[in-house]
C-alpha cells in the first residue's frame, strides 16, 4: 500500500505532539511507537499478498546464512522468548 496522505497525516500529527510535548516525552514516544506498529500492520494487511509473520520468518532464514544462531534449530535455544512468541503467533493467526 502506498498511501502518501496517510504518511503525511501521521507526520503532521507527530509534529503537533512534538511541538507541544517534546521529542523525549512519553506522549510523543508512545504515539510514534503505536503509529509505527499500526501503520506497518495496516500496510501489510492492505496488501493481501504479504504476511508480516511470513516476512519475518523469511528474513530470519536469510539472516541465518550469516548468523547461524538465528537458524530455526538454534533460535529457540538462543532466543527462547522470541521463539515462543513466533510459535504462538503462528498458531493464533492460522
């Protein structure tokens, strides 16, 4: 999804909150964080061909060629909480 109006509105909203609360404020950081997550989720859901979880799994496989600890076999040992989250999401979203 390429929606320049959405990006412009997000930028304008962040700019307004930035001017009032400042860049280091909890309000600004939370708003920026939430909008980033929601905009990314919206973008991926809008494009039915893409799935965030599949994209992440593909990226981890690609990265595991260079970083062996990211392979599926080692991920659960090296990063047990991330592995558990991915398994939960895979089951929940299926």
